[in-house]
C-alpha cells in the first residue's frame, strides 16, 4: 500500500502503534514529529528551567559548571539559557 496515503488518513493514532512503526519507521517518526513539533515550539520554559539556567550563571562566576541531563525532547532548557544540556532521548528539532 501507499504508506504516505495511509499516514495522512490514519495519522498518529495508527503510526504510534508497533505495527505503524514496523510498516514504515521513517514515516511513523515524521508523523510523530509533525504532531508534536508545533505544540512544543510554542511552549515556554517554566520556573524550573529558568532556575536551572540562573544557577548555571551563578556557578560560572565561580568558575564551576553545571551539566543538565534531561529526558525532555522540547529544548526548553536551552531556551531558558542552559548551555550544556544532554538530551537522553534527543529532541524533536534534530533527527536523522
């Protein structure tokens, strides 16, 4: 079947299933990213993200550093000002 037509008709509910990922991992990933990228792109860093970024600034003045390790895929730590962020699950903004 034409997997592109299936993706348009069935969307995330279908391609978020193991069968959808098996049928076309690339298209499933693209469908997933299209579904989540817009809401994530308009999200704003919260008080926690901002506090961690401010703590990094304080530590820099003392020649110390902070590394943020996150499971989040939204890049909100970077938008809040953190500079050294390790994303365990990657980000919706970078993919192969």
